[in-house]
């Protein structure tokens, strides 16, 4: 009889717990979904963030760009340099694009996403990938354009998105700089080989006359 009563109490407890969690869990889910903006609104905000950031880079507007970066921004640049935090980001911008000692005279950048940003944490975190075309005029006089790929992480807090991390990469095996280097060395080979033969022949004749 005691075993039967204990079994009944356990069954009743299981029913109560199931009813509680079955009712409360969907309630929390509904509250979380209701508290977040509509998905389309979030994607429109992210598009606006991308457009503002690209415009700031193209305008060389450091103040505008810094507004789009999170305080702990993690940035892997096209030259493979790692930047962490707003202060390092500002210093990198200065080194590359500002002042008489800058490395880049001017540049233009485009950015296109592959797909819609993948959203996490009830629409407060987003990760996106895409392509860019960057055109550079270097202070050294070198001009080139480079196709790039990027991965970006965005965080939404207090009603606005900022860039938390962004990573750029270029194709190591197929890019304009590599092609230019290959063309240069091919030119050296074409011109250098006959020149080497001529010089070798001339020095050979001179050596025989001296002997």
C-alpha cells in the first residue's frame, strides 16, 4: 500500500512539473520574441551600419567610423595586422590613412553581403560574410585593386548595432599583386637572359684577349 501511495505521489509530482514547465517555457519564449524588433527591422539596421562604415572609410572620416565600432573591436586587416580595441583602431586608421607619414594616399572600398546576416541571442548578435573590392593609391606611387572577402560580427545594445569583429582576407594564389610580381619577374627573365649571354660573351672575349 505504501509503495502504491509513493508511486501515486511521484506521478502527481511529474504531472505538476510538466504542466509548469510546459506553460512557463513558451511564455518566456513569447516574451523574448515580443521584446525584440521585427526581423526586417534588424536587417535594415544592419544594412545601414554597413553603408555608414563603408562611407566613413571612403571619406577617411575617422570620427564617423569610430562610432560604428564596438569598444572592444577585433579587426584583422588586409595586411594581416591585428587590432584590438577602439584606441588601437584609431591608431591604425592614423597610420594608414592620415597624416604625412600615412601609407595609403587614397582608397575606395565596396562591401556586399553574401546573404542575410545570421542572427543569434534573440536578435542581439549577428554574423555575416561577404565580398569587397578595395582600390588603393599608395604613398609610394603604387596603384592597385584587390578583391577581398570578409567576415563580420555585430552586436546590438541600447537599440543600435556596432561592429564587434571583422576579418578581411585576400586570395593568396590569385590576386593583382601576385600577378604583377609574376609579370615583373617574367620581364626580368626575358630581358635578363639575353643580356646575361651578351655580357658573358663580351667578358669571355675580353678574357681571351688579356690572356
